[in-house]
């Protein structure tokens, strides 16, 4: 299932790639949810073998589109995979994801990775995603916790997905709300590290900051809405749920990179009881932890140019913080244009 909001430029290529995917252990159908796509695009999608579900909203959101499509589709499927309008699956992706669902998992997150690294900011975004894969997905599974979901490249048993999406009206945080609902039912979310889904990365500071600001806004609301349920689940022994709640405390890495040196400087200027070198030590530990989580293929001549973009990213994020409350109520659409996957 591919929700597409004003994505005429790229959805045809995405649908073609999806329809052509070689699924060795079963059959599948590609469903494109057309929200404000052109009539010509819809006709071409159907010609290419995709099933198109048209939706119409005064105020569009990804969650509304998915739920409307689930209500519209009459066929019964075994499982469902959600892709974004720019996502391309690598060979074997569906088979790898199905392996986890066959093993008894109700939800599994695939390994989303960069489709493009054609600018310093795209590379920075790529690195950030891989750190998240290492820590919040692969690392969490190694410790026995559920993998984090990421909004696309995620698969579920079909009836279970319909159940957890019912009443889910989050804007820009439907995946996080789904996580709480899944873990609240004491189901583990698996992570399929070898199921590769290519995703376009943002190429400028403005889009990067708006995207992260929306995520921060979502964290604030999840902290508020799940505070009491988190402690109730903790006392019932559902540590997975409580650990997921604790993640809402964690600010984006870019902000921490800017805040920790400032706190060290303030400790010197105001003669704080907390000595400046504690903040410096914390910053060093934080940097080492992130460097360990970066795959070795990123350590090349372009790595330094991506690191040079960090001050710009920190500034954009800090200024964007003031729009956090508005961001959660805004359907910010990230424009997608990259069709082909860059060779690694």
C-alpha cells in the first residue's frame, strides 16, 4: 500500500518498481492511495498494474488515507506492507519481511536506507537514519525490546493492522501511535535488517528542520498522552511499553550537539555547581556512541562535508523549536523527486 499525496512526479516510477518486485514465496497486489493525484497519473497507474484507491479530504493526512483505503478495499489479504511514494524495495525485500511474519511476529520494520546522497544535507540525513537503525531498531531487538517503526517499509498481519489503525488519527506520528498500540497488546515488533527499502533523503536545511520539528511535536504529545498508561504498563510488567514511553524524553541528536557545549559554557560563566567538564565528558560519550553507530561505508571523503553542515542544521532546528505546537497540527509534505537509487 502506497499513500501518495500530490506525488505525480514520482509515483509512477515507484508503482512500476513495486509491481515488478520478485516475490518468490507468494503473490501480492500494489495499492496506490491517490490523494490529489492528476487523472492522467491515475490512468497510467492502472495501466501499469496498480490498484488505485482515490480519496478526497478537505485536510489530508497519511493516516486518513490509509484508513479510508482499508475501509474501501473489500479483498482480504494475509499481510500488508506500507511504502512511501518514493520508496523502492531491493530484491528479496518481500521475502525477507515475510520470513518474520511467518515466524509469528505481527509487525516488522524493514531496513530503510538512503536512495540518494547527492548533497551534504542528504548525506547527513542518511547518516542520521542509519544511526536510528542501529540504536532504535537493531539495538533494541538485541536487548529484547521492540524495534521502532518509521512510517514506511513496515509490514503487519493484515487484520491486526486494521485493528491498530482504527481510530488512529495522528498527524505525522501515526507510526509512533501504532507502536504504542502494538506493544500495549504485548506484541513484539521485529526488525528485518536485510529487507532493504530505499528512501529519498532531504537536501536542504529548511526541509530537514521542518521534518524534525514535526517529530519533536509528536514526542510532546506522546509524552502527554501516554504518561499514565506507561506507568500502568510498567507495574503490569510491560517494560517494552515503558521503554517506548521513555524515548519521548530524548531530543533529536542535532539539538543535543548544540545544547551540550552551551551548557558547558554556561557552567563556566555562572560558576555552576555542575562543573563544565561533566558536560564535556557527556558530549564526548555522546559523540563516540553516535560514531560507533554509523556504518563504515559512510566514512569516506564526503563525511567531512556532511559534518560541516551540522552548525546549519543545529541553527535551523533551534529556530524551528518555536513552532513545535503548530507543527503537530500541520500536514507538512516533504517533496520527493529522486527516482533512481544511487549506486553504493
